[in-house]
């Protein structure tokens, strides 16, 4: 399941769980293509919380997290950024991006 963050405060990144955040933009074709792929991966990895945040609507979030291109995926654990992936990727590549950070 994927959660939509409507504000910066909705990003709960300080817990012990691995969290994937999808930073996207309204006018990004690749972001639209990535959405169903992320949905599929979320069903295969239900123990990894996934959150999307629309950088076109949430002011300052892209600057705060150093997002310069869309889509950008970032992995967090305990408030610390672990890894970043930019651009559209198929499901297998997304799972390979997440796998090294699983316990």
C-alpha cells in the first residue's frame, strides 16, 4: 500500500522501519509511468512503507530533500537518507534498489 503525503509533516521518516519516498511532480510523464510500478512493488514488499509526495503542491519539500529531477525515490531509516534513485525504473530494478537495505 502506498500513502500520499499531503504535507512535509506527513513524512514519518524517523522510525526504525525502512521507508521509500517517491518525490514526484504533476507534469512529469515518467512519474505517471512509475506510479503503477510502485503500486505493484508495494504489494510484493508490504513490509516496506511507501509514501508519495507531490513536489508541485508541497512547497519547499524538493529543496529540503535535494530533489532536482522527477521522479526521485529515496530510502530512509531512522531519519537518515540511505539511498537515492532518479528516473523511471521497472519493478525488478526497484526491488533491487530496495533489497540491500532490508534486514
